[in-house]
């Protein structure tokens, strides 16, 4: 039992034998001040996660309310599974790009393997949902167009996981490209110019994944290298240069896809139009934040805060994009 002197020493930060020295909240085991989290951040993260879950589960239903469009079976579950697929693709592709941007130096713990496994589970889950909704067994579901494409996506993610798990991360680019192509084909079954829609979606999906996933990996790298601010800043600078071109590609492919897919007379009266507007607003906000961060970098000022908010907004874009793939095709509403 410690004496009064020992207790005073413990309160002052002097360790007892066999203990570790602490100097107050946020201190490390070695006695150096560690990072502290602002009060309330944990609660904000929880609230954000709950809001994101509600958006994905009920977004399609809210968007179709009052439009006269048919209800999509299992829309919430499908949106959640597609959000998992988009997130997995972004994290995996973003890590591959971010590692190249980081060049030499320490890198954060890889997320490629768990991301690929989540993507495989999300794709396989969609097969199960499709089988239940269509009242088919699993082998018969594989024989449908959408079931076959989802099977390609699940296998593509599994192959990417194998590449990551065996220490050959760059080889994952091939199965991940197959995943992007299969998702684009799945998203464009319409008889009008499907080849153009597929090509635009492949480019759009890859660019969006590199933007969001690349930024996530860059911010994690910056946190790991926070003891060397110049090195951390250089990583963000290199990312910002490439992100500008990604923004241009996204704007071009998104505009072309909208012009070919959304009839002007149902922009506000279709679920697709409503969700697309929400996505465009979020993309605009993320674009402004990206430009702010780039401007602060050019002026040799801290851009980390703007980049973090940009990543949070891009996470919202991913979720809204998942909902967008579930709502009905607006063409039938325009021509009925």
C-alpha cells in the first residue's frame, strides 16, 4: 500500500515500481504527451454513423415518396450492401494510389485485405437478396444477368484479397478493374446506348474511388508522419495535384451520364433526380473544400482540416451514390 509520499509522487506522475509514468490525460507510456481528442468528437462520430445508416436504409423510400414510381423490394438492404461495395473499392484502389504518392517512409496499416473481404461479402449479400426477392435458389440466381455480374464482383474482390494477403498488392488492380466493369454493366441494363453508359460509369467509378479512397490513405499517412510535418505536407501536396484532374474527370463523366440518363422533365419529380441533386450538392461541397485545401497548400498554410472535412463529405457522396443505384430508372416516368 503506498504511503502518502508515494501517493503524492503518483499524482505528480512519478511511477511506482513496475508501473508506467503518466503526466496527465493523453500522455503516452514513455511520458511524452500523446494526441488528445476534442471533447464530443466521439459523440459526433456516433451520430454521424447513425445518420449515415438511416440515410442508406431509408433514402430510396424517401426519394420515391410522392413520385408515383414503383417501390423497389429490399431497397434499404440493397443500398447498404452497395455502399459496402463502393467503400471497399474506394479503400482498396485509394490505398494502391496513396502508397505510390507516399513514396518512401512509413505507411499506415493496410486496409486492402479487409476492404476486399467486405466488398466480396457485399456482393455475395446482393446475390442472396436477389434470390429472395426473385424467389429463386442461389444457382438459378447465378444464371440471371444481375446475379452473374454480382458473382463476378464477389470473385473479383476475393482475388483482390488474395493478392493483398500474399504480398502482391499491385496485382489486385486486375480483379478490381473487373469489379468496376461488372458494376457498370449491372448499373446499365437499359436498351438505349448501354455501351456508353457502361464506359462512363467505369471511368466515373474509378475516379471517384481514387478521389475518396486516395484522400483517406493520404490522411492516414499524414497522421503516421505527423512528427515530420514537411514530409506529411508533401504527401498531401502530391495528392492535391492529382485530385484536380480527378475532379475534372468526375465532372465530365457525371455530366454526360446525367444528360443521357435523366430526362429534363422529371428532374424534380423522380426519385433518381432527387437523389442525384443531393449527390451533386455534396460533390460541389467536396470540390470547394478540395480547392480550399489546394489554395492553403500553395500559400504554405495548414490544409489538413479542410482535407478531413472533405473526406467526411466524400463519405456522404459514397452513401448517396449507393442509394442512387437502387432507385427506379426515371425514363419510364417521363414517357408514361
